């Protein structure tokens, strides 16, 4: 529901629903359950969409760290958290950090899902977009 609201531009409602969902998951199944971690990740995406980058980063790092512990470094959900954090850094023009994370996510997806999987291709496309922005940024700096 939060995703639908966000798509409709109802960002504050999406955030409220995401926070309520996270709170419910934490109370019912605990902070480290994969469903709770998915909810943390979803809240991070909602916050990112609102431009609340500092809190989005905190939530993204929380989701990533916990997913690494619970699911492992190469699990697709963990890699999704890596890719989401890379995208957040990309939006903030933190290119070097984003590049490192995209490298990790893309190589992990290739290994786990294969190079032709839609998720792998989407991650690679984001990484290519970052590399374009890095090249353009470097070009502007040298002018």
C-alpha cells in the first residue's frame, strides 16, 4: 500500500503506513525477521523518495547490516539492500561510494541470479547510469 501511495505522490501517507507496518512487524515477529527487514528497507525507499536522505541512509544501513547477518552477504534480499544504498548515494552525488556498492551488488546478482535475470539487468543499468554521471561530473570539473 505504501508503494501505491508513493506512486500517487502521497509521500507522507506512504511514510506513515510504512512506519506503522515496521512497528507491527517488530512487535509481532521481531527486529531481525526477514519480513521486518523488508519493511525497514521499504521505509528507507519511502524516505529516499521524499528526499529525507539522512534517515533513509540510516534505515538502509540497518536493513543491509541485519540482512547480511540473517540472510548472508549474497542473498538476493541483501543484494537489494546494497543496490538501494548505492542508488541513495548516487542521488546524493556520492559517486565513489555508490560505485563500490553497485560493483558489489552487480557481481553478486550475476553470481546468484545470472547475468540475464531482470534484477541483475536493472542493477547493471543503474550502475551504467552512475558511470555516465561520474563521467559527466568529471568532464565538468576539468572544464
